[in-house]
C-alpha cells in the first residue's frame, strides 16, 4: 500500500522528500479579530491607544525595511518589490487614517481597529472577479497580520523560525512576506491549502528554487508535523507517509532530475544548434528588467517577449514615459546587444488595472484588451512607444503589438508608431531608425490573413496561449475545459504552418513566444515547420537546446509534413512521441 496522495496545483518545479513542518501562523489578521478585546475605550485612554498604534506601525515599518533588504539580496529587486508594496500599504490612506478614526470616534481598541480595517479592504479585493486582484487580498491580510502582531506582541519578530534541518513546509497559506523569509537550504518545498499559480507566493517560490504545490484544499489536513512527505512540484502532488517502494521510486526520480540538470548545465554557455549544424535563435520571455538579467544567465539569445503589462500591474498609477524608458533600457542593456522584443501593454482579459477603470465585461478575453485599448486610447500607446523608441537608442530593441486581428489594426498601430518617430525626430531625440516592428499572431483571423500581413510587418511572433483558446473556443483560465486545451490540435498546427510559410514567402521571420515553444515534444515539429525563433521561460532554455542538438532539419521537415496530414491531436502526439523515442532525431 502506498502513502496518501494529495493533489494540488504544481507552481514550482522539483521533486523533494523531507519531513513535514506544519506552520500554524499566529499572526494573520483575519483570525486575530476573534481574540481582539471587544471592550470600548474610555475617552482618557484614546491618546495612549493612538500612541500604541503609532509605535506598532513604526516597528512594523522597520521590520518590513529589513525584509526588503533581505529580499533584495536573496531574490533580486523585482521580488523585493512585493515587500516594498507591503511597506507602501502601511502608509496607504485606505488604512492608517481609518484605524485612527475608529479609535478616536468609535473608541475601539487599536487591535480591533486594525483587524476591522484590514479585513474590510481584504474582503473588498476577495470579491473581485479578476484572479490577480483576488490574490492581492492575501497581501493586504499579510500586512494587517504583521501590524497586529507588532501591536499585540511587541517582543516577537513574527518571522518563520524554529525550522531545523531540511523540511517541507505545510501551511494553510503562505504570504509573500512569509515566503521571502524562507531559507531554500532548509525549506526545500512547501504545500499550501490555498493559492493560485499567479500569486506572488508562487512567483517567489520559483525565484528561490523551492518546489511548491498550492491549492490542495482539505487534503492538507491529513498531514501532521514530522510526517515524511514527497512533493512533486511539476505534477502538483504530495505523497504523505510514502511506502518503501514509493520512496525508492521518487529517490530515483530525484536522482534523474539532478542528473538531467547537471547535463543541461553544459548548454548554458552554448548557442543553440541542431545536429546538422544550423544555429537556432532561443530567446526568453521576461516580465521585468530584473528577469532579463536572470534570462541572460540561462543562456538566452535575447528576449522574444517582454510582457510590459507587468510594469503596469505592479504600479498604483500609470507608469510615465521616463519610468518606462528606464525599464526598457535596463532590459535591453542586460542583453548587451542581443535583441529584446518589447510588446506593448497587453492589459485586459485576466489582467485588470484599477486605475484605468476598464469596463466590466461578460467575456473579457473577447473584449477590450491589448491593442484594442491602445488604439482606443492612443495617448497610452504613444507614451509607451516614445519610451520604447528612446530606449532603442541605447539597446537593441524591437517593438511588437499584441492581439492584432487584421490589417486595419496593424495599420493604425503602425501609423501611431510612425507619428511618434516623427515627433522624436522633430525634437531631435535619438532612436533606432531601423527598429523592427512586428505583431503577435494569437487571433485566428490574423493567422489566416498572415500572407497579407507579412507584406507589411517586419516579423510575427506566434502566441499559442491565446491562439489555442481562440481557435478551439477553450478559455485558458477555466479548469473545467482544460482537457480540451491543446496546441497539438491539427487546426492549430495548420494555422502555425500557414503563418510561418506566409512570413517566409515575404522574406520575413516568425518566432513563437507561447507555451508551445518551451515544450520539448513540439521542438522537432516546429523546427520542421521552419520556425525561426523560440521564446520561452528561461528555465526551459537549456532543455530545448539539448533537444535541438539531437535534431536534423531534413528529418524534422519530413516529420512536419507527415504531422500536418494527421486528423487528431492524439495522432499528432503519438507521431511526435514515436519520432522522439525512435532515435530518428
Ligand atoms: C500568448 O498568448 O501565447 C502569449 C505569449 O501572450 P500572453 O500569454 O501574455 O497572453
Ligand atoms: Mg497572448
């Protein structure tokens, strides 16, 4: 008999075996309301209570400053930004003045006022539709809990401590500030009851190299302190109390994993090339300048996709031209002459910006999103294009428009680009006059019209994440139809083949920055179809380089021809598996 299998969502890769350390935090704001004293203050106690709150806030701020420094050293500027966000929340007018007012006007003790205010705002965020906003409620509760802990227990630092040796941390939830304190040498993995793949906690786990499974629901209740656990951060599985057989099997898998990453190390410093000597462009998808530096370390030839909307999502107001200019220049400089494709902001869909006051929509992925916003509010696009163009004077940049559905949108976007260039010229501001401008192919209509579009654009980049959802009518966020979401569906493959062929016929090139580009099973097919550039999560680059190093272009072309004649995704998968397994690489 095997151990108990607990299923969750795998958000940070890696297999780990260690004892459970069950973390029952004493500090989260939501729960502290129950223990808060519910008496009213006398009016002569108010000033002392306000002073207590002020003191707690100062302690809390100092604690966060220390954590920001620690985060900068451990995981870099970008992730430290999460803690900086917490620090800003402390001073946010939605919180502190309201707590003071409750103490003064409702004669509430400070602890009750803190709980009430943070819980109210967190509940507001929890009620929002967008996963990104929902997940911000965890940040708010985190700051509330920290402030409350400083208030109730001034002697305690509240940090995760007492962890000895290597453990897998088990918790209801881990806040970003909990996560950033984790020492990857002792906390080798974690499993939580709640959480989603887009949370900051998941982002931090990946940066720290801690394997992680989140969103297990009640399954986690079966784990007790000290239980032996196996955690598989790719499959999203945790085995509690594994049998001897399971331990041996997973130990073997861990060894394989280590061996594989040792072997892949050799590819980091090399250019990607096939067995018959063709160089292949392997680039990284990045979301910030800090990630650009990490991508260079992973051996990327450039960035095939800079998702600039993350710059907008992390801010409280629209980042201005100067801030954007510096971000794009920094990313470009990190790549030191290798190209960085800056995609204009892809807001909308699941990415909402409260300060843009976007309309509520029944089908946001089919609605006001990406270039549609840019063309409707050209002042936003102009500011971004000015920033990109100015940065192109100091780094090798290309510009790319998302969600283009056909020629008119491309022409309007190009017109704004040309007007912006003219404006800079007349101001005497330098930029790269040769800068390439391309589009994402992620809407089926654009894929079908590729031959017309190819005559006008400099390049295409295929976004399979959206192309699949729009071609197959499968919401990429909906777990109930996740089984239908498949980039090996022959309809998707026909579109991809059409796009690549159309670009070549006009002397242009095609890249791919959707998830399919990082799938080793797809690599021979994409090579055979003639894809010119691959762009993927930096962690996948070495693996794809190693697959490419065993491929021959002519054999892959034959494979592609055969695959395009197949009728179902299942047939495609087995043909690719057979090709990969048969040694006909
Ligand atoms: C895509 O759609 O494949 C893509 C790369 O863009 P995003 O995932 O940001 O929508
Ligand atoms: Mg997309």
